[in-house]
C-alpha cells in the first residue's frame, strides 16, 4: 500500500513541475488556449480611392460645401456671383482629402476676387480677397449653376476612364486638379481635369458638366463619359440620359 502511494506521489510531482496535464474528459481546462484568425484589413470610407466611390451619393455633401461658400460670399457682397470652382486632389487620391476653392466676383468690385478654400480633411476654411491680376485675371464669367450637373468626383472618374488612369500609371507622382469655369471653346461651362507630373508631362480632359460628354478643343463631343458604379462596372450615359440644354452663360455685369 505504501509503495502504491509512493508511486502516485511521484506521478503528481512530475505532472506539476513539467506542465503535463491529465485528460480533461472533454472539458476545457485553464491551460487550453485558442487562437483567432488575424483581422482582415478593410478600407474606411475616407480611405476609399476617388475612382472607386459612388460619386452620385456624395452630391449632398458637395452641394453643402458650395452652399456654405455662397453663404459666406454673400457676407462679402450680397450680389456676389460664383465664377470658378477649383479642386486639388490628394496625392493618394483618397476620399475627403481634397481642397475645394470657390471664387466669387461682384459688380461692385473691379480689382479683387473673393475666395473660399475648404479643407475636406479638417473642415476648416480660409476666406481671402485676391487681386485679380495676380490670380486668374479679370475675364471670368459667372457660372450658371443649372448647367453644373456633374460633381468633381464624377468629372475625375470620367477623365480616369478616358486615359487618365493610364497617364498616372506611366507617370509617377502625378498631381490632379480640376477647374470648373466658363471658358473657350464656345464660352460654355466646362470641367477641365488636368494631370501633371514633376517632370512636366501633362494630360487634360475637358468635360461638359451638363451632359458628362468629353469634348475636344473646339467643343465637339468626342466621347460619352463613363463613371464608376457600385456594381464594379462603369456606365456610359447615353446622349438622351440628361436633358439637352444649350448653354448660354450671362456675362458678369460691369460698373
């Protein structure tokens, strides 16, 4: 009996100091551990590339940005009129990281433009008077917003699908800016999407913001613009998908 007790004591001693465990009879003991799979990295909305977001759903936000600028401009001059919108895209082309600048003029002010620059990332804005000859010149025409039916993300996606993406792939550190203004050809309202790399290579696409068509230097339609869709495909608007309205901007009144 004593010998059996001696053997059992040795077994318990070995188990305690070597970390071995007795069978658990199907129950998990405190020494048992489980491992979880590594979490899968997912992009937040702010990290989503601009060419892979549904631009239409962002219309309310972008419209609110314009309306905020217009409200501030009216504090400057109650007859202020929007003459240009410019957008500088971030280098990584992610959502909510662009800088939007709205430029206004007034018939009461012949020497200065009033600007409202908004950082999408911080939500902060800067208001400034800029001498016309130092900025963009004096010959800008007010924007008739009824022709502004394409937001800047849509315009960027159209340009991307019309060789813009290929240009970026072949030119490192390309920057992208967009400008909405009344200009030649035809004195109509256009989105001009410009790609530039540090070595001077450049590429541009001119888009009619009313019907999303791409035009050449004479204003002749050369392609129907295509934009990203959440289904993973792009769609090309037909010629009749947007009402045909002939642009006829109103010149900025002069004193």
